[in-house]
C-alpha cells in the first residue's frame, strides 16, 4: 500500500506571479490529487463601486488588472453602453480594437517570457522581456502610460491615432515580424524546452468542455472558440478573425503546456495582422460620440436597469454585468467574471499524474491573474458549511468588515485618531 503526503505550493513561491496555494497530494514525486485555495489578495473592488457614478467606476475597472486593464475597462464600458443605449463612432471602435490587440501582444509576450523563466530558460526569458518593451513604448506613446492607459471612455476613446503613432505602430509590426520568429523557434525547437512542456499539464478537449475552459487554454485543447469570431464586438467583424488551434499547425492538439505556449505565440502573429488591417482601414470621422463628460453624466443619470458586456481578453472570456438606478451615484451593483475564474477550475485535472517540479509551470500555463479572479472570499473554509447569503446580509457583512479595517487603521496609523 503506497503512502501519500500533502505539501503546499504557495502562496509565496519563486515560480508564481501572484499569491495562490495549491495543496498537492503526492506519491513520491508524482501528484495524485490537488486542491487549489485562492483568497490572499481579494480587494473588494466590486463593493467599492456601489453608490458611485459610472464615470468613477471607469478608473476602478481599469485597475482590476495591470496586464489586461484595457480589456476590463472596455468590458465595463460596453456593459454601461448596452444599458444606456450609447453609440460609438466607427473610428472609436477601430481604435478600441487597436488597443485591445496591442494589449494582447503585450500580455502574450509577457506570458511567454514567464513560461521560459519557469522552466529555467533564462536567456529566452530575457529575450522575451526585451521584445515586450517595443509594444510598451507604443502604448506609452499613445496614452502616456505603460499600464492603465486611460484611453477608454463612454461612447468612444479619449485619444486619436496620430501620424506619429501610426509610424510607430508600423515600425513595431515590422520589428516583431523580424525578431519574434527567432524567439519562437529558439524555444519551441529546443529539446529541453520540449521535454519540460510536452505532455505536461494535459487538459483534453472533453475536459476543457466539461470544466468550461476559455481563451488560449481552451483553444490549446483543440476547441475553436473565440468571441472575436463567434460574437464580434467593436470592429472585429471587419477582420475575419479565426481561432488559433494547434491542430491547424501541428496536426493534432495535445492540450498540454507546449500547446498553450504555441497558441499564444501564434496569436501574436494574428494580432500583428489585425493591427495592420486597422491601420490600413481606419475610417475618418470622430472617435468619441460626446467628449463633454458633464453631458455624458447627465445621460447616465437617466439609465435604469442592467447591462452586459463580454469580450475576448488575452486570457479568455471576460464578462461584466452592471446594474444602474436612476440618479447621481447610480451604480447599484457590478459583477466581474474574469477568464481565470473559469480556467482555474481545470488546475486539479492538469496536476494529476505530473511531477511536483512541474506544478509552478502548470499553474502558470493558463496565464493566471489571481487579482482578476478573486471577487469573493470564503472565510469559514474549515467548517466546510454551505449557506445562501442574501444581498442585504452580504452588504451588512461587507460594511462591518470595512468598519473593522477602518478601526485597525485608526489604531495603528499616525494621525488616525487613536493613541499611538
């Protein structure tokens, strides 16, 4: 009879980007079962949005995640626009699509470098980080910021594509077409990298369907799903986007870490094609329906009901649902379902049968954003009890927690009103 033992990986681990704990049950070095426990960085952003106006929540939504900040803010804005029946000029739709693809390039390049770092391929990691700087420079030229760009607004965007920016964008595309292929070949053709990633963390096509995987994680398992194709938004209907799946390039989909790497690097080429199409077909006209925020706010005060927005973020389906009531500070509630929330369910399946040393690589292979995912926090896990909490009770508990945190701050922060 074999003996198993359980060890934790995380919440702080050199191979993890953000805090999360995986409790792994082992037979020797082989993982036979796993349980994942998030909850270390819940920030209560959805609760903070209550009784604010939608323009204030723009800045909250953009700070859910630093890597896919534009995806979140566009998803929130689209939910409000859906509710308030707001129009977006065609040029504004094109510029939104442009920034979404720039963010996809940025996200995939960052993940590719992190994947190389996780398997100990440090030279490829540094090469990936060096190439990422080019798209970051373009985003900074567009908005003045490397993250949290402040580009999106209701009814369009705040910044236009200038001749200087267009020149930088075309130079960036040429740079990546020349430099990115050697990086991809260095990693994917290296025998050690193949040994570390092939048949590791497998998620079959059926398992991807059963556990509701989304984005590159689902496509790496062979599922042809991409909201830019099936439910095009902004200007994507003009670009004929096809889902990137391994079987179209390698004959079959293994659903392992190497396929997840391949899907993301191939999507970089796809994003470059889309960026070129946007620049070649950018229509004339206004890029925002109404630039005066006072007029926008006056329109939003009349909004009453629930709106819904969903887009294909770099990690997969991102969904925002917002409810407004008529008035000044009229955000009644706001719900965010980030792609990691769906993909993390598959972690225990990916772990089983693999070696302990591969655990950080498997966790990172879905490109997790824990701060995106953590919308609720379970505090009574030890009791393993189930209960249904009403809205009024949840608000009461949240306010009590906020009061307790405020009391701690006044006790320990100089000038907080208590004895030091």
